C-alpha cells in the first residue's frame, strides 16, 4: 500500500486542496454551532444528512440512534466497501456557550476539535471525490456516528457496524485533533457506577451511624491506593462523586463513577476484581453498595505491520509528517474487536479537548485532508481477510 500512496501523491493534481481545506473549516464551524451532547445528536445529524444529500451521496438515511449514513458507489460493487466514520456527539451540555474565537491560525470553541472538524473532514473527502470526479475501487460508506463520548459506550458505532459489517472490509475513523497519530489498537474500557446506601440521620444526634458519603469516600481512598500494572498500561479514574442531603445530615445515598482502562483485557479484569474486593470489604449490614456497569468498550488491534497501518504512516510521510503509533479508546474499538482492520487518524492539531477553551489549528488542515485522501483511495484498492492479512487489490 505504501507504494500506491507514493504513486497517488505524485500523480494526483492537488490544486483543489486549499479550497477544500477552507470549506472544511466552514463546515466545522457550522456543525459546531449545533449542540450535540451524547444521546441528543439529532439536530446535528439532520444537518449532516442534508449535506450528504447535497454532496450527491446515495442511500442517505438516519437511524434510531441518529447515526447518518451515505454511500459513494465504487467501480466494483461486488467488493466489500470501506467505512469512513466520525462521531458527532460532544461532552458538553445542551446550554454550553458555543461561540468561537479566532486568534491568528487558532480557532477556539468547545467541541470544535472533538469532533466537529473530524466530521467536517469526512465531508471534505466526499466533496473532493465529487469535485475531482473520482470513483474508488470499492464502495465508500460515510457514517456520522453518535454516542461515542462518555456513557454513550460507542452505541452509535455498534449499531452502524452491525448494519454495515457484511458490506465493508475495513474502517478509517476520524478524530479531529489526532493529526500525526495513528491509532491501531483499541484499549479495553470498563465503567462502573457504584452506589452506597445507609439509614442516615442527624449529624449530632446520630453520630457514628454509617454514612453513604463516608463509605464512598473510604472506597475512593481504597481505590486510589491500588497500583495497576504498567507493562500493560492500566489506569483508573474517579470522574464524579455525588450524594447527600445537607451538611448536617448523615447521608442516606451517595455514589461514584469509576473509569477503568487497560491495553490488555486480562489486566482490566484483574483491576476490576480488586475494586470489587474493596467494595466487599466496606459492605456492612447498614452500609450497602451496589455496582452498575455503565460502560464496556471492547478491545482489539491490528499489527503495526498491517498494510492499513503502513498505509496510514506512508500517507503522513507524503505530507512531511512522521507518524506516531497509538493505542486509545475510539469508535474503531468496535470493528477492531470484531477482527476488522481499522485505524483512527486526524485532520488537524489542537488542544484543550473537553474544555471550554478547546481549539484547533487551521494550518495543518490541508495536510490532514491530503493524508486522508491518499489513505482512503489506497485502502479502497485493497481487500483484507478476517485475520487482517493482505488478500490483494
């Protein structure tokens, strides 16, 4: 695939690229202006569906989870296709101020990098194909997925992959700020909501009774004393703590939300067993804890020598960037866990993701779109079997 990418880079005419890059920025801003918290992506999906139709895609539709699908037919309709995806949801509430601020070649906006620019980059690729009258060797399925963030648990991609898995061979997933990085492995993620219950009472009159908050705080201290393995990188994070009625009440209820991650599923299972053991140590007759699994992201990977990974590295090299190989948790976890080749790449650089002062850099977008174009055209010329080995193309 590397040789094909080098050839494509030399033979394609790139005069259109600056205009497409500017169009991608404008589309990112338009997408950004539409609030899309996880589970509430419908309005953003409607806008994207309209754009898919305007760009000439066929079989355009929105499903019950607000995923948006569109097809660009390939030369050989008998070949399994290539899915190109980007998630539409953000971590920000519906009423978040979505104003943008421009400073030189930086644009600030909450959720602009994760993932409005990723969705816009996907749309820019469609526009490039249409303006240049290109036709890929196989079908190209473009999917704007939902429920990627937080408690969405990759629900959008799970549904989209189930719908299209018989019609595709591989996946290119887009995360806006990941330019220069190639995610070839999806880490395992387990998320727990741990709830404590106690009888409660008055802080003075009933001092000494079990408190749900005290129990949750003790559990948090026990969890932070756990030392997870680092040879298979494994982490935990208590993201939220809730509970109590008033400052002078012994709490009847409290909870914490726990995020567990690992590069190895077995290490993640061991960490979860340690957490559950600490919970059992705290459980008493008047202080009980219940565990609800609220997230379970599957793990999977392809070899760093897989043609899709090497192709992604070669595409970056053609725009003068030395790519770095990464592991992480993205929509690509779903196809990877099912044995399908998948990589996650980016459109630009930026910073402060998941913060109100999140920003994107505009200068790398041309290079980001060029590497995406090269990789998509090359990947569409190859077919892979379930063992992730090259079959031909």
